[in-house]
């Protein structure tokens, strides 16, 4: 009888742990998606930054040319 109780408890505990593992997997998956999205945003910002640097350099060159 004690063995059956232990086995039943063990089965319930396994179900609980599996459920908790599923929750953690979903959290990890969501975090992974957020990280990919942030990396994409960062890449876009890097591209924008490079464009602005080029535009700034062009404007500086034009200003220097006009001063001469």
C-alpha cells in the first residue's frame, strides 16, 4: 500500500514538474523571440547610425567647402 501511495505521489510530482518545465520552455522561447527582435532592431539602428554618419560627413564637407 505504501508503495502505491509513493508511486502515485511520484506520478503526480512528475506531472507537476512536466507542467513547470513546459512553462519554463515557453518563457525561454518567448525570451528568445524578444532577443531576436531586439537584435534586429539593433541592426536597423546600426544601419541608420551609419547613414547619419555619412550624411553628417557630407554636410561637414559642404560647410567646409562653402567657408573656403
